[in-house]
C-alpha cells in the first residue's frame, strides 16, 4: 500500500470547528458533534467490497453500506490521514484503509468504534494487496485513491454511537504473516529492537523512520514511525516482549504501525543468542614468536584467509610442552572472532607486548599459556567439534634440535598457505632459531625489529 502518511505541521481550517489550537501553552478542543447512524444497516461485507475491484481504481455507484470497527488511532500522531477499519473486533478476516483529510480523527472515530461506511461516491483502489477507499486524484493520467475532503468524511463515514469495544489484536508469527489480514490490529510476541537500533529514538525529527524488531530466531519486521508523533523523541526500550500495531504492506515489505507507546511492552529479558558452532580450515597459525632478546614479547598469530568474519566460539588453541603427548595448556577462543583476511594476535604478556610493538594484542593471556612457548613446544588449533584444523610441530616430540624448533626465533607461515593443515609440513614454514637444525635458519630474532605481529607476510 502507499506509504504511511505522517502528520504535517499544516493545520487545515475546519469549518466543522472540531479543532481549535491557540497560541497559549494549554490546548483546548471544541468537542465535535458526532452524527450517529442509528438507521443505517450494512448491506455488503468486506469480502464482497474487495470483489468489486477489478484491475483499476473506480467509483462505487450503488447505495452500499459497509459495517466495521476502527482499529487505528491518531491520538499520538503516528497516523495521519489514514483510518484503518476491520470487519470484526475479534479475529478479523478483512481490513481496509480510508484516506481522509482530517486531523485528530480519534475525536470522531476513536479506536473500537463501530462505524458505517456509505460507499456510494467513494473510489476503491488496491495497492500491494491492500484495499483503500477515498476520493480520487490523477497522476500522469492514472487514477489513484486519495484523501476524502474533510466536509465529506462524516457523509461517508458514520459513527454508530454504540459503546466502544476493545479491538482484540490477532496474534501472528512470522510463519503465517502472509495470512494475517492487512489494515487490522495484530500482535507479535517475543520481540525486541535489533541491537543496532538500541540507543536511538523512535523516529528522527519530522521524518518517517523505520526501526527493526526481531524475535529470538532473528526473524524481523519493520516498525514504521512518524517523525511528528508524540513519542518521536522517546528512546527505544532495550527489553523483549509484545507489540501491537496495524499491519500494512509497502511493496513486498510488511510494516507495523503502533497507535501509541501503550502498544509496546518490552519489559522482559532480551534474547540470549547461542553461539553458532562451525568449522573452517580458513583459520590457521600464521606466526609463532620467541624473541631472542625478550621472552615477554612472545606471541601467537592466527590468520583468517576467508573474506568473511569468522566466529571462534568453541575453538581452542592447545600446547604440548616439550615431548608431552598430553595437552599441557589450553586457550579457549570463545567470544572472539577474526575479520576477513585479518589476523588475531595472542600475547602472554599484554603490557610488555604493547611496550615493545607499540600496540595492544587482540588477546592478552597468562604466562605458561599456549602463547608462551619457548620454541621447542608443539601447538594445535582445534575447532568446536574437536577436529584439529592446524598444527605446528609434532606432538610427542621435543622440538629442540629438530625442524620444528623456533627457540630464540620465529616460525612464519609462507605466503602461499591459505588453509590449515592438521599434519605438520615443514615446507609451509620459514623457521628461525639459534641452531639451524633440520634445515631451519640459524638466525636468532630480536624484537621488535625482526617481527611483524598483525601483518600476514
């Protein structure tokens, strides 16, 4: 359907004198005289009215009367120029929109009013599965339904003057939102504003604004707010709960419009999003450091060769000290992630690392952790399912004097390696140390000049 009309600052002069706004601080209204439709009887249903529409906007010529209930309200200024009417107050099947050039229509047609619509002379149109009634205007030769002039509103829309009823919102979920009737009051439960919107207001000043709400599964719907509403500047609540509003549709997007803040109860606890476990060989060990001149400047660097950020929940880095065949220490990487084509630097002495290299490591851990190897230990990178994704060295073999010793030096993954390898492969590494054993490079490395943590070579 057409975009929600937001209230403008222009106040039309109403000959009915049902709105009077003075220049003083307090505001008073003449109570409008309501014409009651005691003698009106409905002779057509919502479904039959919709069947009248065939392909294009047309004017209804027959003396037809439709009966329905007002579900929307402009009392808080979030609706302007649109009255949404549904066929019943409970479990509606149909709803439609009436376009009116009328401000503060809640004084004549409050939510819960039973009303009669004299259809003769009104135009019927359809836009994006939404049916609407009103006057007509032409745009580039095409007829469209527009606002009914203020003097004609009470001629066509007549309050029954029956006692107000409570409009019971239809509970709907995302699985059956396509079946929910548009232009009716619906309710979503277990909802919350998305994290990116928290801290914002309901709408930008004098601008129609979309805010996103979702459930704990991440399924979302758009909340449409007017920048002229009374609650425009209110902060979005950060809890979880239920929300009621009129369901509309803009092109292929479902939108919800609340009547006022009483339609929202987000007083519950927000969703707890369970970490998503995944495996990938795009994460691997890219550098190990045991500087000759400073043991406090040791580090382990991981690299993500994928273009997408990867979550490390459930991943571990474990160390086999010397010739141990059992794990000596484990570092849980849960809560961290690696950006696409980025590194993750882990230091056993964060303060010393920053003093030496000029920036803080991504993770600061303790001594004797997997990041605190003296160069003759073996390391494994393990995914959340216990699978070894990458390895340096040979667990059970002390690295001293072997091709996987980096004592007083460094081990750097060569640039052509783009994925982890669960079997240590010497040809994938450049290894510097103080022995040169097993084809390694006998060239001790000093920090900071011989190291480049955070940069994939």
